[in-house]
C-alpha cells in the first residue's frame, strides 16, 4: 500500500519560485491611464484637444510624437515636448525609450532620467536640472504614421526623388501594413502612461452597405484599432440647443449609424462632450476628482 505523500510546506514552495511569471491586481486599485483615439477632419482641433492634457497635473509631463509637422496649433503651450518623426522605424526606437523612461520614472531614478534626457536633447548632463517624467504621450496622427509604414514597405525614403518610379502596394504590402500598425498601436497602448492617438476621418461603407464616418485608416484597421481603446471619439462641429456653434466629441455610437464611437466608462451616461478638454472628459467619466486631482 502506497504511503501518502507528505504535504510540501508553503515556505518551501514560495522559496522555489524565484520570480513571479505574472501579477495579480485588484481591478479597482489598479492605476488608471487614459487610452483614447480622437478622430475627425483636419483642422477641427484634435491635436489641441489632446494637448490639453498639460492642464492636468497627474498627466504631466506630456510628449507629442508629431508625424504631421503641424504643431502650430500647440506651439503656444509651455512645457510641451515633441519628437518629430518622418519614417516608421523611429516609432520602435521611441517606444523602447518610453519603456525605459517609465521604469526609471516609477523607480524615481533621477540620474537615469537625466542621462536619457540629456542624450536625446543633445545637451550636457549638467544642463538637465529637473528631468521630465512623462505620464502622457500623444501620437499625432495614425493616418500619417500609416502612410510612413507604406513608404517603408515600398522602399520610399525622404531622399526618393518625386520623379522616380515607385512600386504600387499589392496585397502582401497591405497585409504587412495591417500587422505592423496593430503592433505599434498595441505597443504604445500597453505603456504605463496615458496614451492619446489622433486620426483623420473618412466617409466609409460598412459591411451592411451603410456609409458612416470612421478613422481614416486602410481596410479593417479602421475598426481593429478601436478595439485597443477605452474611448473612441468622433470630433466635429456641432450646435447646442440654443443654436450656438461648438466643437463636439461623440463617444457613444450613433443610433443612426452615422459614425464610430465608444467608451468603457460606466460613470458616464451621456453621448458626447461639448467644447471638451481632456480634464473635463476625465472628470465626467470618473477618472478625476471634482477639484482636478487624480483619484487615489
């Protein structure tokens, strides 16, 4: 008859596990970051809206990844840092930097933060008195980043002359573009910081043959990138009940199916925000206290 196996003491089991392979978190206590996509026509104010993150102490410092070279609308904003990208490869380098930056930020490793910032600004270490601690990144815009992705796949570089013949995108390039863009969106979405994407709009026919406004991205990307977001807002000009013209961010699907929009915040029961700022949005969805301080 086999003898019963002796129970292994809990202490021995704990010691045998050198490092956990995953973490368990209580959902309500997890730090909340905004993961948002704002889309709309060019010039409506998407970049300005995203950069009102500067007004929220808990969202500073703010870094904008500028793919449109159109930062005139925010050049009056103090303490806004920017990285201008002109090719797709740079996104991977920026993402790796932000991963390391967030680790140093959360460890309060001031010397490492100073060293990284001095290196990327091209200045002496002594010039960085108080290093940035980025808690928000704005990617402006996904439409332009996708264009850079196609350029890379087609071998088009900034030095390619306008009169040079280039190949046209085939099915293989479209598939690669789809995969590469989704990887970028997921990689930035997963950063431990607030992430705001902007995108142009297009009037597109859906699977039910109905036309509506959607993010201006190729094929199924327009729908798939929305799945990574906690909020997708369609930004356009609207009118109040009194007939006053204003900017309106729709964050709930249109009953008539006129546009794509969504949010995952149970505290907000409305359909849109009028003349929004990031601060007013976060207060209404329950991510900020009424006085503008971060929830604990």
